[in-house]
């Protein structure tokens, strides 16, 4: 075998191995959201005897720095001994985190969102058997120049009771990487916004982003009290009924 042919084969093998490594690495990073966590979750209303509902969010997500797109898996679990009956899971975004779609779920009208929320979806569940869980693929965008939060309430099908609510809990990073292809964010971490690029022209006069940034503080305060949103509506519904 000539040295030229040997070199060509060796080069081909190296290229093939490199491609395989790249594919495996991409697959692992795309699917690896870490173990699920119920961080930021709490019981709001007592569930029926034998029903124990909780939710899980990934411990880490990755935001594409070009498109701002990210994928999140939202899971609802029944850790009790009895079936849940009809319930619903809501997936609600705040501030920099906007929920664009949830597989199999319907969008919540803006008038039905809590104060400070920018988007939300309603996932109706006919029944969640004891010991089982149901996961939803969430398509979202994350504006890394802001903080971002997500909230997962589990309610009765009519929304009059909230058995469990996770959040609003933040995803964020204290070490932004604007020059990287993607930015990893951790659950329960307040986001440190990415600074403007060095090549950005200086702004003069009243900057356009002054109002959104000023409103962000109010939004975060409202997001922190979002648990009151559902409880405040229950008395009204009761009166209306």
C-alpha cells in the first residue's frame, strides 16, 4: 500500500471519528437538561385525600444567543395513592422568558394572565393516575438582556383551586457569554443580563430601553406575588357563582 493511499485512509478515518464525536456531543448537549427539580414549588390548596401533585423543571437549559430560542421540559407528577381526576397544568412566562408554545396545550388570553406575565398556556389533563407523570415540551425564547422566570401552577380543571405552584422561579446565569453560540442557564439563579457589545454605538437622549428596564423592577415584584393571582381570583369566582 502506497504512503499516499495510507495517508488518505488515515485522514478519512480521523474525519469520520471527528464527525461522530461532534454528533454525539451535539446530541448530548441538546438533550441534557439535567435532572428535574421542584425548586421554588409549594402547596397552595389542599388536594383531595390520596392525591399529591408536584411539578418538575430542568435544572439547566441552554439559550441560543442568535435566535434566543430555548427548549424546556415541564413535568407534572402525581406522587399520591389515588388518581387526580380532571386537572390542568399552566405554563406561564415572565419578563425575558416568553413561552411560545406547549405541545398539546392552548394559549391563555392576555386578559387571563397574572400581572407581570407575558405569555401562558393551559394544559388540560383528564386524569393523572397515582404514581404517574406527564411531560410537556415547551418552546420558549429568552431575552438575555433581562431576567426571566417561569411558573407552573397545577389546578382544578376550572381553576378554582391551585394544588401546587412552582415559581415564578428564575432561570439565569451570573456569567453571561455573549460571544458563545449558546448561554447555559440554571434553575433558581437570577440572571445577570449580558452587557451590550463593544461595537454598539453609544446612545444619546432618552434611550428606548429605559422604560422596559424601569418596568422590569415592577414586573419582578408582581412576579414574586404571582401566587396571589390565582388565590385572589378564587373569591371573585365564588362570589360570581
